[in-house]
C-alpha cells in the first residue's frame, strides 16, 4: 500500500522505484497519464539507443585492440606510437 502525506499524495518514502518514476512522469505531464506514458517510453527508447551506440563503440574498440595485438599482453597506444604495441617493462 502506498503511504500518503497530509495532502493525500503518495510519499516517495513508501514508493517502489518504479512507482516513484511513474509518479514523477505523471507529475511532469501535468497529471495526464497518457502523456506520462508516452514520455516514459520516449525516454526509455532514447536510453536504449544510447546504450546500443555505446555498446557498438566498445565492441569496435575491443576488435581494434585485438587487431593491434593486445591479446599478447601488450598495451595499445591508439595512435601515439603509430599503432605499435607497447610491452610492459619486466
């Protein structure tokens, strides 16, 4: 059960994270639940798109590291040494 404050609105202390986020979207939309749902979906899709972009970039960097010889324990410089692999000092 959701707790209430003196104004009969849900209190954030008793809301689950999902309920708190939903309440914030409804409040931001001026109390329009349909608008709040659209905004939440739009934000989720934007976050997913950004996550996918970062994942693809990380995969490219990993692939580039393997192509430059990182597998052998060296440290790739990514340009400062012209792509040579630097080996740690013994």
